[in-house]
C-alpha cells in the first residue's frame, strides 16, 4: 500500500492547503466543495511567518510573490484624533527574526495560487456543487453522503477532513452540535484602488485605528494595487450571510467622530460588504477517521489576524502525521488533535482579548496606549514570538 485516500470537505484556504499537502505526499484526495464555482468575496488576509513559512515549503513562493505585499510596519492611531500611539515592526525585522515574511494578500489571489497548484496534481479530484449531508465513521473507512440538485452520492475514503467553515456540518459528526456564538461585532470590508486613498495612508504599511465603538484596519493587497479596508462595528444584532451589502453612509455615520483622514479613506470606497463575527469553543477535532481543521475546528475572531494562518498550520501538521501510509490513521488523527487544541485555544483567547483592548475606554485605553509606547515597535512584535515563531 503506497498511499491513502482522503476526502477533504470545503475548498477554502484550509481545504485547498490540506488537499495540496496530502497530494504532495502521494495520497489520493477528493476535494468536495458546496459552491459551483471558485468565486471569492473581495477581502484581504494576513500571512504571518507561521503561515508564510509553510506556503514557502509547499513551493508556492514564486507564485505568491507576484501577488503579496510585505508591509514595513503597523502604525497604530487613535480613531478619534488620528494621533499616533505606536508601531509594530514588520518587514525586514519580522523576516530576520522568524526566518519568514509577514505578507498581506487578497484572499482571491491566495485562493488562485492554491487552486492552480491543486489542479496541477493528478491525484486530486475536485467535486463541485455538492453538499455533504453526513459522514459515517467505519472500522475500515469513512463514508460521506453528498447531494446536488440532481444526484445523491456516497464517497468512501480512509479518512474525511472537514474544512467546511464556522458553520461546519462535519462538526456535528464529532458530537459537537452547538451553534457558533455571535460576538457582537460586524465586519465591513472593501477594497479601493491605492491611488484613491489619502497619500498619507497609501504607503507600504498597515494602519490600525483604535476606538471604543470599533476599529479599522487597512493594508495594501494585490501586489500593492489595492488597499484592503476592514471596519469593525460593535453591534447587538448580526447580519444575514457572508456578504450582506452595506451602505457607505451608514458606516460613515457610525464613524462620524473619526479623524478626518480616516473618514476620507472610508468615504473613498463605493461598495461595502458586511458579515457577522462568530467564534466557537474548541471542541473535538478528531474522532475515528474524521478530523476537522480551520474554522470548522476553531473559528477565531479576526483581531489577531490568524484565521487563515491556523488553518494552514493545521494542514501542515496533518500532513506530517499521515506521511507514512503504514501508520494507524485513527491514532494519527488523534495525535493531530492533541497537537493543535491548546494552540488553537490560546489564539482564540488572545483574539477575544485583543478585541477588548482595541475597544477600550478612558483609563483602560490610556493604560493600553502607555504600554504600546513603552514596548516600542520591536517589543510589540516580540509579544507574539510564541505565535509567529511556531514550527509545527
């Protein structure tokens, strides 16, 4: 027996990375995706060294360098006045400290790079337009039932990997049926042409604006052609779906007391999309021949910019543990769970804490700002050495 068969459910960043990792090891992979096409909502994401290192090891460096940017720093400002609070060292410092770059990228660009690599491998079969209804774990294999508008099929594999997102159906197969928790925040996302941004905000850096009613992050993507903007609105009511239209005037009203420079940036975008922020406690990540990764296993708030990175880390460890086709697959998946649970919990907790810190008021905000200034750019980066320096 020279290889195993895997079914990977979900063709997002985590699913594509997993399929690529497993196939590069010689395994047979069927990638099942509910969507009928690979369209991606326009948004950016951050690839810190713990993730970029893995993508480089997968041989994707040349393709990624054509579409990523590498900000020199994060500049932190107060949302209301625009006063600079401090900076976080990225760029050359991050690369030298952790032996890998801190990249930012348009999600669609990363998906395209991964998809091109996946499609180049003959041992990956992509099945589109199929919804997975259930998974049965058996003694010798696992089987999943998938449906479309015209058919109902059963697929068997040595193991099934659920990468089907925060509302994962495969999570139910591991006994976790609780719904994700809305965390009282809505993300507004858009991209604008870089030349349309105020000159002071169009440089090669990430901007982070902190305020009690929300915060804003922006950075260049698409090889520097666009600027990705994310504005967080605190809210008691979630919006429907992953791409609900948002009216610019409503966002500007929410940020009416923001610094003029930031309001100018927000006003420059024509179309905004919104989605609600949910997370879910880390539960079982493996049972028998079924395992979860990414948001299916540990959905995380975006306040540490680690959602995609954690999924990529999951894929890397999973690949390491199933490299030998003679190993016990059930034990390998259990070892995978044991290797990922504590780290996922820590990232989740830190992301929630960051949200509280970003939106602090009065004396707490004053203390936060003093700490940021005291640590300085290098100290701010070193606070997360445990995160960026991770090697699974």
